[in-house]
C-alpha cells in the first residue's frame, strides 16, 4: 500500500471469523496441551490456530504442577504464551524409632 508522507493509511480490519495463532511454549518443553478442556494430543512447543475470543490453556507435565492460563486470541494475529512449570514438591517421610 502506498501512502504519502504525513498521511494515514487504513488497513482493513480482519474478518471476525478469521482464526488467530498461538505459539505455546513451556520450560521444560514436552508438556501436554489442553485447550478449553479438550486434549489436543500435542506437546510444547506447539503452534495452534484458535477462533477469536477467550480460551483456557492448560499444561500438564509429569513431575510438575499443572498450570492453567486464560488467553485472548485476536483474529489474524500471532501471539505467544510461555509458561515456566514448577516441580511438584516431594513429600518427605520420617521414620521414628
């Protein structure tokens, strides 16, 4: 699109139904990705296309606490979600004699 200096150019707004893209990363990688309560069969890192709007992203990884995030996806845009997973606290048992 050509514009003259000092002039505003107008970009057409994306259609409401166009999907947005979300790149999901975790540290450590390899977390199972659940979107809006549905298992995706994917593990981080992963790129997904989602309908515009609010979505709940859950990450599950053995030995780490489950993490959940709410994201707002906008049509025709790329967003990134990075989550640092916390190790599960190990319970310690003491034997007394």
